[in-house]
C-alpha cells in the first residue's frame, strides 16, 4: 500500500503542470528548444564557439536596448514604429557632428535627435490624442527621409577612436562594450519597471487608463514620457551602430522596429498594455538574434530568413493576450 506522500505526489505534479502558464513562459521554452536544435545540427559550423556566442550578443545589443524602452511603450498600450528610422538618423547626425565639432557635441547631437523625435511622438499621442500607430508610422518615413536627405545617401565616416571605443567598437577590459551597454540598459529598465512608482504607473496606465486617471495618475504624461524615452533609446542604438561600424548611414536600423516589437511581445509584454517583462524582452531579443545567427550558419538566403522572421512576428502577435 502506497504512503500518503507517494499517493499525493502525482497529483501535486499534475496541479503544478495545470497551473503552469505556458503563454507567459513560451519564450524561455522556445529559446531552449531552438538553442538545442541549433547546437545539434550546426555544431560543425561553429555555432557553439565562444566567438559565435559573443557575436549573437553583439548583433542583438542594439535591438535589446530599443526593446527595453519599447517594453514601457507597449505596456502603456501604445506602440512606436519609428525606432529603426530614429536609429539611422541618430547615427548620421552623430557622425556628422563628431566630424564637424568633436566628440562631446557629436554625442549630444545624436541624443538630441532622438529626444526631439520622441518628444514630437509623445506630444501628438499624449496631448492631441492621435493614435501612436499613425504618429510613429508617419515618423518612420519622416526620420528615414531626413537621414537620407541630409547625407545625400552617402555614408558618414567616424574617425574618432574614443567614440568608437565607447560606442560599441571596443571592449571594456575583457568584456565586449556592446555587452556592457546591454546589461546596463536591461538593469535600468528592470529596476524602473519593477522597483519604482514610475513602473507601476506605466502598468496602471496600460491596464486601465480610466481607473489610473481616477487614482491621480497623469496618464498623458506617462505616455509622453515613455515615447520620449523610446526615442532616446533608439538614438543610443543608432550611435552604437555608428560606433561599431565606424560610420553613420541612413540604412542603419531599417526594419529593426519589427524585430524590436516581436522581441517585446515574445518576452511576455502584453500588446494590449498592463503587463511588462524586461527580462523576457531581453530573452526575446536574444531569441531573435539566435534565429538569425542559426539561419545564416544554415545557409539560408536573405529571402528565406525574412520568411522565418515574419512567421515569428505573426506568432508573437497571436500569442499575446489581454490579461
């Protein structure tokens, strides 16, 4: 005769399985499964090498930084489609200003370019109540066109070695600079989301803006702030593009907005607002980088890679839900 402990063990396991919210943890499951598959089938192509693992981190650093800020935007039930174009614009503005006036003015100019566009997006959404989808879709084209216009479609080289060292082209001791930027962005984002009143107001604004307003939360200010921060984060990503590749180009960041949004949604942030997961966003970003890296090593061409990424984005939207 089995003991009570033995008899109840299966029921405890079944209860744990039934309570397991696979939707909230799908990104972690998918990451582990895909990593194992790539490790098995691409082992001879150097997938598991330390250099390749660092390459994945380097290639996803800009996405991760933009995705951290996008987590706050989507958690308020808004969206920012302009981040890729802002990154491209900031890269060329920084490159041109650094060449003309030096390191510090170049950095300030790059940050200001993102802050100005983020403030315009935030003002139109928060004050004039224009849907963020329409505002940032328009800004996507405006920023990209402006970057191409002021450079006459020509790349803008960066010769300042200190800038390159700081912004993605160098290492901080034995640690790749882009890894440091990613860790800092994720740490700041996690603390802001989970340990500050600002994070609670963001989630309240996205979850139920009417109730949030009745409790004294200035929801318009929250929406303005998250879109402003999104613009600044995108500018930093563009400056990292410029530092790592030693030039500013209007093409840097093109299409990144889709990857960023997919990373955020796959990471557990609700597309309908009210829920945000910074660590999940990081894993979602790394997952997208993992997919890209594996597809390249597998020999798939650009068109095939686009098909797979598109399927992932569709899955991300399908798996999002209002809680």
